[in-house]
C-alpha cells in the first residue's frame, strides 16, 4: 500500500463486525452453514451432489481440507477443531462455490 501527496485519504474503508458473511455465485443454494456452541453444521439439500469442504483461518491457512460429503445430508465439525477468530468455510460442488465467514 502506497500513498502519495494528493491521494484521497478516504479511498479505503475498513469495517469490522461480528456478523456472519456469506457469498455464493448461486442465488438459491442448497447448502446451509451454521454453528452452535459446540459444533459447526453444514447441511446439504441435494444428496446426489458431492460437496467438498475446506476451512481456512483468517490468514488463509487451510485448517481442514477436502472433507467430502459423499451421500451424507450433513457434516458436523466440532468447534474444538477450529481456531478462535474468523474462519472461512468453502463448500464446492460441480455447480457452485459457497463461501461463508464465521466468527468463533
């Protein structure tokens, strides 16, 4: 990041919150991701689709990689396996990619 004389000092905005954030290239997703006090649950609406799940910490290190859903309708991950802070859950299928940010 470089700043020169004359640059607009308000050109960047940094926003911090505890909200859960989600993005997907599909408006209606068959995947639901949420956490409880003990577990993170990933539910799949279509048992015929194979999903791959990866979880990254806030600095991009892969914490859990390539969990395959097989024919399961959901996957439960113990929150003890995930570091405190922001984790990014990526669910990939042949049809779309869903990314959700969860604060632990």
